C-alpha cells in the first residue's frame, strides 16, 4: 500500500513550501504582471496565460514575509483552487517530491487555527510547509477579486 502523496516544492525567501501536484497546471518563468485595480491586497496583478487571464497571488504578503518586486529569475506556478485558476509567484521551484502522508503533521496540532497551512513535514534540511489552496483566498478576497476581474473585463 502506497502512503505517499505528490507535491510541488518551491521556495520563497529561503523557506520551502509545497502544494499538491494535482493542483498544478504548469510552471513558467516570470512574465510582466499587469496591475489590477480594486483587487485584494494579496493580488499582485494579472497575466495572460495561454489566452486565460490569471490573477497572480502575492505569496510573500499572504505569508507575512518581507516583500520585494518580482524578478526575472522568479517562477510562476499556474495552479487551481476549487474556485479558480491562479498564478503563484515563487522565488524558485525545486520540483516534484513525494511525502509519506504519515510524516505530515497537521498544522492545527502545532498552532490552532492556522490559516493557509495544511501541514508541516520535518525534512533533513528544515521544515516543509504544505499549503491548502482550497482556503487560500478568504471569501472576502475571492469576492473582491471576482468583482475586480469583472469590472476590468478580465473574467475567466
């Protein structure tokens, strides 16, 4: 019986994060991000990806990290939440990793009511934070984003 789950691992500010591989559509180099007026503060802007307009999530702001301007060396992870497709801006994508689900410590066991983090895994070189894309945007952020996309004529 296989107890492994597959994730895409990436770095932001030296910290390793992961999202379920099943949520990932593609990885690409950073491209120019167009600002989106009236979008929630965690949205950097929008990009045109294969004819689809995707909001770019500011992971640094979401995780409370020091912000910086996007760089050409950054990578975009095209992924989908249950509600919509998004682009996640990462400093560097490490690649696909398999994790034994028995090694995942549920985030709520470490810090109650932890938002955006589904679990934590102890690795030889540090901790890996596994993110929950289903709860990535709050209801208010999702509503504000949908409104901003509609107002700007960029609905998916």
